[in-house]
């Protein structure tokens, strides 16, 4: 898995050939030390400054999936081949070396409102799913793939914006050709597919997006620059974790195909289901 331990930033202040000032910054990473990350960042800043001064066309921001995601490592579990990180808005993310998650997104008119979430606290009735709904079509596509080989098995979860599959019968290489073909066949979110390759890992959000239960996103961005930022994070984190107890990130729907779960998938699935409240009757966020 390519999830860097250290990140460093360098500023760029340059003028292009027509005299326009460009002020920006670059980030680089390392698994060795902060010093190595800083050295790489300084070098990248020098190169970027030269390109600006020469008038080369530049991207203001690098596209999602081109570089590893800049996230704080919360815990590392080498024996189970997964790492938990915190993303840019504060949610905890499961990154697995070989347990395949498939992210299926459906178009949403609006994001979750606090009102909708609170409404779910008082009513947990299941809505009837139409035969022609995106959810039904997606699950039918998964079933067709499962039925091609009686060794295949998967667990289906419902998320706020779509579905999540965990492939349970075997383990996979995140950047492998077989993985790429399966993710495309099952209609997996394109951005997720790119990130699997870049980070050489599968990802699944373990905890809710904070604004979905009335909180602002995390007030600081990793790496934290000083003690004030760390204190700000700590205060936010206490409130965020308190709210997690009554919300689910995904809910269990059904298991399809082979019910024998691969030994390396078993502990990851148990942790995932517990952390996401997948079997609790809580509103999704």
C-alpha cells in the first residue's frame, strides 16, 4: 500500500513571462522521514517555479488520483494487512492491501441534510425498491458476475449514496488487471478505481461524513502545523466520536453466492461491520 507516513509543503512565488504573479505551494511525501519529504517538496517547488517563469501551462490543482491522498495514519495493522486513516473532512477510512471493496455511487440531487438524518432517528421503515431502480440493477449485475463461478461470494451494503460490495471468497491485488476488470464490470465509481491503482489499496469509509449529522468538517488539514491546530483537532474529534454511536456508515443488505469467507477477509469484515454499525438500525450518514 502506498500510504505515505510523512508530508511536507514548499511555497512557490514566481512571475510568468507577462509579469503575472503566481503564488502557490506543492506537497511531497516520504516513508523515511519529514526531512526527506521536505527535500522532495523543496526540489519540486524549484522545478515548478522554473516552469512558471518559462510560461509553461500548469494545472492549478492536481487531479484526484494522480498522487497518494494526504491523510493522517491513525493505526496500522500489519498482521491483518490494513491501515486506518483520517480523510480531509475527518472521517476514518479503512485501507486494505487485498480485501476488495467496490464502491457504487448513484446520482444524488442533494447531499444528506441534518433534517433527513434526524427524521431517520424516528423512522427506520424500509422503502420498497423498484425493479428498475439503480440499486436493483446494480445488485442484479453483481449477481450475474457471482453466478458465473460458484466459488465467488460477496456481501452487499447500502450506503447513503449508493452501495458497497465486499468480495469475500478470495483476496485481490488492488492494481491488478483482474481487479480493474471486476471493478469496471460491476460499475464501480471511476475515481475510486483510479485511487486503487495509485495507492495500491482498496478503501472503505468507516465513519460518517460529519456534515451529515450536523457537524462541520474537520477544522484543520493534515499535517498539523502547530499545537493550536492539534488542540483544535482534539476538541473536534471528541464531539465527532460522541455522535458516531447513533449513526451508520453503511447497512448490511445481503450476502450473495459462496458463503465461505476467505480467512484473510474474515477479520477485516468483522472490524468493518463493527466500525460502520452495519448491523444496527441507525440512520445512514
